[in-house]
């Protein structure tokens, strides 16, 4: 599993934006988000990380890699 973290998620509107973003990416069924921490886990074989990042960027959400 790969991990990313959303930065600056402050309210319920952000949560709705995150859900919209994920559903635009092929393989979204393999993506899990912990809304409390902003951490995203996903199967790198089923989900293209670049597409995830682009979807979040379109909503104005910033993503960082978790090491």
C-alpha cells in the first residue's frame, strides 16, 4: 500500500471535495482516507498516483508523500 497525506483539510467542505476527487480516479474503490489525519492509503497497482494528485489539485487540495 502507498500513502499520501492531504494538507490543510479543515472542514466538512474539504471532506466532500476529497470524496468527489477520489471518485474521478479509476480504481477509486482501492483508496481509503482517514479524514481525521488526512492520510490516504491506496493500492499502487490499481490506482495511478499522478491521477490522484491531479484530482486533488483541481479542488485546491495539497498532497504530500508519507515516508
